[in-house]
C-alpha cells in the first residue's frame, strides 16, 4: 500500500471517530424530555380556574370570554375549573405537556407558582386575571372593579330609606376591602347618613353560608338595600326572598331577581383576551401588569332597573362622566377611615400600589361584624 492511500485511510478513520464523539457529546448534553411534553402551540389555550366556570359571576365571565375568543380565532380551548392552589402547578403543567402555548388563570393564590412555571416553561405565555406578578412571559391584570362598585354604592345610597345597607363578603382581603370601601364611598357620596354593615361567610364558594350570613345580617339591622362579594347569587337570593333591594356582583342578575334588582356590575374580557392572543400569535406578547376599568370597558355598570328611585340615573351618569374623563377616581381625597383618621388628604390620591397592597383599613361608614 502506498503512502498516499495509507494517509487517506487514517484520515477517514479519524473523521469517523470525531463524528461519533460529537454525537455522544450532543446526546449527553440534551436534557431528558417529558414523554408527554410537546412544543407549545400558538393555537392551543389552557385555562385553570380556582372558581367554578358556571358560578354566574367573575369566573364564568372569564371562562365564557376566553372560550368565545378562541372560537372566533380558530384556537383550541381546554379548561379545568375548581382547582385549588395546591393542585394548580400540576394542573397547569399537564396542560402545557399536551401542547398549550398559553395558560390563563383567575386567582392571586396562584401567583407564586406562576412565577416558577413561567421560568420553567419560557416558551409558554401566562396570564393571571387576578394576580400582580409579571415576567417576560407572564402578565397579570389589575382590574379597577372598585370604580363600578363605587357607582353601585351611589345607587344604594340613593335607594335606602333606613340609611342601613347590608354587604356580605366571603372574607376580608385586600381585594374585597378596596371594593367594599369604594361601594361605601359611593353610598355616602349620595347619602352621608348611610352605614354599610358587613359580615363574612368565611368560605368563597359555600352557597348556604352566604345565604345564612345574609339572613343573619338582615335580622340584626333595619337594612333595606344589600350587595355581596361572595357566591354571586345565593346571598342576593336570600335578600330577594325578604323583599330587600339587591345590587349584583360580577353579573347582571336582573332576570333571577326582577322584584328587587337595582343594578350590578359586569365584566367584558373579550377585548382584553383578543389583544393578548393576537400579540401572542404575532410574537409580540408583553409580560406586564395591565390596567383595566371603566374607561376601557373591562368593567361596567349594569343598566339600572325601573325600580331605582327617580333621579338616580342622572347622579350616576354625572359620576360616570368624571370617571370616564379622568378628572376623578374613587380614592381621591379627602378620605377618612372608620376610626376618624385622615387617610387621604384633600387634593391627594392613592397610587395603584397603595390601592393594591396598602388598603387594609375601612373607610368611614363601614361597620364590620
């Protein structure tokens, strides 16, 4: 064998050995894949709900909006409801493993796990409609629901003849306190003599507890108008049976309570989800905390029923105009708390940060029991 041929054979052997070595290195460096994992799809949306998809209120509004937008945009929609905070990570990961490229959810109780899931699944997009966390692939939404609550408080303050208003809440959290405070500010704006009596059910989803708490509240006081921040309809149903004026929570419940319904507030999540889905599909998704309220239509006041007192619509419209044109927001001073301490001075306003994280006090006119 001549020298030239020998060198060619040696070179070929060396090249084959190098190729085998590179293959071994690549295989070793590749992390093991979950057998159920798939590349996230830009047309498959998963939704994990802490509440019930047919609760007649906030959770149902989210579910129906996401489902409708997915249908309009030709995307697959998969939802899981009634999921506890403990079960959330595994449930969300299951949806990711079957290819969901977007995960929607509805509870700030999921926030810590969302941060971990977003870091673990960087190609998936996450949106929490109630949370405060954010990241490059994680967004949340601060809903200015308190603006609509303020307007419903105006209606309650004008409607009451006893000056005693009832309010049933599942528990007193930062979320429920700011809505209660806004409602009370509205009631006392319309009627400075109004007092809002508050009791907790201590269970967000217990319909019997909500009804029983409402009954106990009505037994204890001369209340003639009520609202609720608990199970959307059961507390109001208890009041309706006693011919007490009702103001709704998260939905327009005029049909179930035609004898007592005054108004309520509603959500329209479709425009919000439509924009987020379009950004996702166009690779323009932004992880941030969005703001939404009266001005962009995320939350709105339900139509006033014919049962409201004459002149109510004009007062509500005037306050709505101020909210819409940006010259006023609910937590503009002066605001005094229920211990007579000045919380917001005249000419000052609470920041979003203070509204979200610092309102652990009650405005004047709130009586918790």
